[in-house]
C-alpha cells in the first residue's frame, strides 16, 4: 500500500494531468473551453453550474459561466449521456468514438430497469424518426419534444418513458444538447457521425482518459468508461501508453510522468470534478481520517491533491458567499491560497466573493 508520501507525489502528478496544477497563460487550453474538455476526454456535468466551474477553473484566467454556456450554445461543446451513464460534456470530435465504446454496456445497464417496466424497444425507430423531423427545424426542450411525440402517438409519454426515449436517441448519436433557453435545456439534431470499430473506439477512450487523468490504473479506465475490466485492460495495453510500477501499483500515463503540481496547490473542486473520476474502491484514501459525510454532497477543498476540507456557496444578487470547513487550522499560506481560489470563483460567477470559515451544511453544491 502506498505511503502518505507516495500518495502526495502521485496526486500532485495527477493534478497536473487533470489540468489543476500550474496554470500557464501560454498553454494551448488557455481561453479555450473546448480545449479543456478535449484534453479531459469528457467532463461529468449533471450539475450545470459546478461542472461549468470545473471547466473554467482549468484556465489561467477562468472562463466565465457565460463563456462555458456559449460553447454549449454554438456546439463546440456538447452535453449528453455518454459514460456510466450520466451527463457529460464532450467535444464533437470525441463524441462518436466514446459513444461507440460505451453505448453497448450502457444499453445493457439500462435494460435492467427498462424491461421490468415494459419499455417497448420496437417503438424506438418510429419515435426517433418523429424526433428527427421535429429537431430538423431547430432545438427543442424536452417538454416540447414530449408534445410532439404525444401528437404523433395520440397519447402523452410519462416523464420516465420520455427520458428513456431521449437517452436512446443520445446513445444512437441522433441528438445531443442544444443551447439553453433561459433555464431550460434543449436538444439539437446531430449530423451523421463517422462509424467506429468498437475495439478502436475503446482504445481511443483509454488514450483520452489516461491523457487527462494519469497516472491511473486500467481499472480506472473501466470505471470511467463503463467498460468491463478485461476490455479496459486490453484497450490500455493496445493504446501505446507508458507503464509505471509505483508504490505497488501499475499506473499508466500518456508519455512521461507529469511534472508534479507546485507544492501548496489549493483547488476548490466540485464533488463531481474529473479529479475524482476513478475507481475509489481500491484507490488509496485521499485523507488520513474520516471526513464528514455532508462534504461528499458539497464541494471539496484539495491541498496538493489530498482532501483538506469542504466548501459550499450561496449565490446572491451581487455577491457569492463561500464557506469553507477545513480538516485542520490553516496556515497563512493555505488561507491565502483559498482566498485566491475564492477570487477566481468570483470571476467565474461575475460576483464579488466573500469567504468565511464555518460548518458546511446542506447548502448549494460547490
């Protein structure tokens, strides 16, 4: 089992590969929201605000929430169910190979819930044809799509069935996210996608994950990509990656081990940040002690890639109130780094940040 010192070194290297280490204004990703998403392969995004922050904070000057939403509106970043399955951001170039790699197993996972509820797969081709005709005229909200399908079938679909129809449309590369309409998400019709061989698609997925998350294990690729462990290990072995034997673990990178993030690197992360997207069951703990369970539903304060506390935020008309709760009394340097992160978060929100220490409760997710 790796020592605490070993884990600090590995985690600082992972901070760099996942885009949370030294933020270089000259880097290729700077100013480019799609570039951040492309380097990570995909970004978990069921929470719109916190996932947008997860992308924005990886730029030397954080993108604003509006800039992330603009990338979704113009289609340079898409939001769809592509892994595990849950919502993710993905760039159009990666959509087809990642979906080809993951969709077969996701469909099998979905079937375990669909069959007991009598989901009729034979109706999908007709429903998807209606959907394609409707979206050919422009993006629609899910409610509007429900109306179109109800008119075509003579009866409305309940919310669960409508959700499953849309999930299958995503897996079939028929639709993905469109621009926001106020607070309502929309779907857009996708152009025809290049066909991928499943083995090549899994290799593409393995390279994408390791590039944006390594050093990591093949089992982490399996967890992230909804693959069997055997399929993930085969894809990693064929992907031309670099193997490292570190602290009793077989870890993989895309080339040399990343330069470790500077000592003292502090980040305010969402609990769904890509930094945490690996198989935790056998990954060494990121803290020496247990942590309050309420933190796991908020945001997490990371110091050198190790858990140092929790955080939450409340958005006001002109301010964002940030509360942090730490595992130990902060040094002056740690508190100054947290203040800097709070300032960056304020830039992202376009609001003046206030920072206090206190108990993180059931507030808004970080």
